[in-house]
């Protein structure tokens, strides 16, 4: 349980199976889509960024190449209005043409269509997200330019997860929390500005081959606690996590590994949730504000998803026993079932 990956090596063995399941604080294993032995139509690769603000809104943008379908989407969430503004560009059969980088620390991503242009670019000291979506009937045009400051010495969450019932299926995932955000988004006559002292971005970087039907739980958030950057990543349910969980606290750039986490979710998803870790080091109440609900059933493809934004309060205990008190931090959590 919680086996740590220490040595640099290839992610996949000669037969396409995961060479060493476990967790790390950096991308120590080398991913290459050319090492995959599963049907190439099953490959999934994405970079997903999200910024959540205590003033009652969030912004997310994603580029994904899932071989037979892809995305170049951006969304703005206003919890005060209980409203989501979607700017969506589905991509038909990208089939690896997006050339998604095999390492999160290098390689830029560009996508341009008749409707949008979207770029995720590495720059000195961080990465820049730039997008333009042409006017649509619902929301008008969207423009954004956001710089996320990254720190070379910061720990991140990395997990290499297999599936017990399919040796050629795997999930290689990195979450980078606590990146100071600076920039703006503009649409519909509104301009929202991000300031690095109070706004933080998270990157969800994923590469892998999944089995067909999966349900996962994921929660993440960032903020300032006692004058230092604080963040966390919690989750379970996806693949065979016998070797390691993905649960971590981040404080002042350093990770603090947690054991198992349980999400206690009521039948009415907008009622308070509870997070409890098996080691007693993450004990939180989560009060929902907004449910980003998606339900899709198109023959063999389906999704039933709740991405819930809300306020987090409770305690997080670091490796040295220091207890951090969290009060009304705006964060998100999700319960998602995917069939594709």
C-alpha cells in the first residue's frame, strides 16, 4: 500500500502492461504512446486546467485527444448566478493528431478550428493558457490569457494505476496544484481578472488506456493557509489502486501523503458531504454551492457526472503532526461514471 516510485524507467513493459504501479511526487516514469499494446483507438490523453475563486466562480479549459473523439473546450462557472457558460469544440477522430506531449513539463499544445483557437504554452517560470472562441448565440465571444506560475521544486501528485481485469489498460496521472494564476477572461461584456496572491490553478494531466465502464471520485482545491500555499488532491474508484492512493496534501510546495479517503455523499447531492481519511489526517466538511451536472446516453457512449463546487472546512494534518485549519475554502469535487 502506497508504494513510492523512485527510479526513472519506462512506464510500460514490453507487453504493454504497467511496469511498476505506485505513486510519486514527480513524473519519474517515462510515458510513450508508442509503447502501448492495446487497441490504439482506446488511448486517452488530456491536459485539463481549472481555477476556482472564492468570489463565487471558476474557469476550466481542456484539450483532449481520445483518438476517436477529442475536445478543445472552455467553461466559466458563476455560482452566484447558478449558471455555466460553455464554449465547446468537439473534435471528430483526432487520432493522435494533437501530438499531446509525453511529459507535462515540456511540449506545447495548439488547436485551431473555424470556431476557436486554444494554446497551452510553456514559458519561463510557468505556463500560459490562451484562447479565443468566436461569437456564439448563447454567450458571445470568449477571450482569455492566463499565466500559471510553477515552481521547479514543488511536489506534485503522480500515480501509475493498472486494471486488474485488463493488463494492457493503465492510467498515468499527474495533478499539479497551487500554481499562482494571473490574467483575465472576457466574455459577454464581462472581464474577470485573476491575481497571483489569491488565485491558483490546477493541472490534471492524464495519459492512458481505460477499460470501458468506470466510476471515479475526485476532489481538489487550493488556497492560502497561515500565509503559505495550500492544496490537496483526493480520489479513488478508478482502476486497481492496491499499490497506492492518489491522496495528498500540499503545503508550501511539499507533499504530505495520505492513506485512503472516503467520500460520504448524501442522496441529495447538494446537501453537505463529508471527507474522512483512514489515517485521520484529512477530516473535512464540504458544503455544495453549484452542481455542474452532465448526463449523456448515446448507445455505447455514456456519462453520468456531478462536478460539484462548494466550501471546504475542517482540518488537514501534515507529516510532522502540524494541524492546519481550513475554513470556507472554495473547492470542487466530482463523482463521474463514464462508458466509452
